[in-house]
C-alpha cells in the first residue's frame, strides 16, 4: 500500500541509511569529529580525530558520509582550495527516525519541547 508521501515528507520520517544498524537497534547515539583535507576537484580526504562511544561503527559511518561532501575547487579569489583543511563534527541521534547532523542537532520545533516535570 502506497502512502503517497512526497520525497521530502518521506525523508522526514525515514532513518538515515548511513546510521550504523546495531547502534540504531540498540538506541545508541554518538559523535564523531573528522579532520579533512581538500584534495583535487574539491573532494575531501578525512580522518577520524574523535569518536564517542567507540566500537559502534560511528566513525566508519562518518567517513562514508564524508564521501558525499565537496568543496569548490577554486576560492572566490581564484586560488585553488586544494590543501585546505576543515574539521567537522557529526552527531548521531537514534531517533526515531535515526538522524545524522553536522554540528549540533537542530532546535526543537514548536510542540516538540519535552514535557516539564515541575
């Protein structure tokens, strides 16, 4: 049975396909910091500099995720960006749905705030 969701609505409700399966099943979240160097054609070569917790495959997932990233081959002043560096933190939240964020997770939307227990 098709639900008729638009592509963007489906993305909002589905798990990130790169989220480590065992971590998702166990409800485990994590953080990974990558140090990346811009190489030819704006591609990045990244290394894991921090991963927490270890042994949940978050580092491998972050490296796989980084293969999607591209930088402009030339800066605004016309110089090559090759050799440039950047550091990026990825945050894995188990959800549902399981998500991977660059930096800090987005702020909750109205109505998503946790219930106060005063």
